[in-house]
C-alpha cells in the first residue's frame, strides 16, 4: 500500500468517493485513511465502511458556526495525518483558517470553471444555453469554486439534456478526472507554488497544461 495518505469529505451519495476507493485505494496507489461526512445519513459513509475505510459522521451542532464546526473537523483530520484532502460532494464552504491549517485540498465541480460556480451548475449551463460544459478539479481556496484549476474535461450539451441527464453524464467525467488528479498527487507529479500548479513532464517530455487532465 502506498505511503501517500488522503482523506475525503463528502455530504451525500459518494459516487466520486467510490471511484477513488476502486481506482486509487484498492489498487494501492494511495491510502484512503478517512471518510468524514457532515450528514449522518450520507451513502458515502456506507461506501467507506464496505471498503473497510474509517468513516466518521460529524454533524454540526445546533447553531454552530462554520468556523467552530470546521475546527472540530480539523481535529479529526489531524489525527489521521493526510497528505491530501478531497472534497467529493462536500456541501459546506471551508473557512480560510481551516484551509491554511490543512494539507492541499482539492474539489471536483460539474462545470468548466470559472463558468457556473456554486450550486446547480448543470442547470446553470442549460439556462445559459451552453453548447459545451464539463468538469473541473481545482485547488480549494477561500472562495466558492475559485481556486487554481488542476484539470478540466469537456463534453457537449445535447439538445435533449435535462439538468438531471446532464449531471449524470458529467459524473463519469468527474470520476475519471478526480482519480487522475489524486493519482498524480500520490506519485509526486503535482507541485503547488502559491496559486500556480506545476505538473511533472511525462516520459515524452511534454508538460500537461493546467487546462487539461493529467
């Protein structure tokens, strides 16, 4: 098993988490050391348990603020010492203090950022009349979906698409992109210098653009 350790924060179904379990954790590329959810009923927790990965439900306390809640999250994460934190459908905005205290944090979003940040990105794309959309894996900063882009994948919007059908088609792109990026981190191919992402050259000497998947 790889010495590279990553943790996942998730709020819901956990399909991106399942891709990481199947293609990264079980293949020994990196060790998934914790799945934490703010939602006690999240399917992501069950997916973790079925894979024998530690799973922690940590719902917010009544009237608990964002900063206080994430201080508790940070203590749980610190105990497992991850090298990377992955947001896989985690529905809370992280406080700047939390981000500064943690190892790199990445997120996957169902649009070609900076287009359509925030909630309901597939619906935003349809309402706008976009002909092409996609997904983005990016480094998390204090804004909402504003961090430096690591990887993007595109697909056409079909005339018959609904928000649901488009989101379903985007999920396969999200899974593949997130897996590729976590593998790249585990293999030491990603360097973060401030807000700049540097990717290691491949065997042919070609450097991947941050606008393309690794």
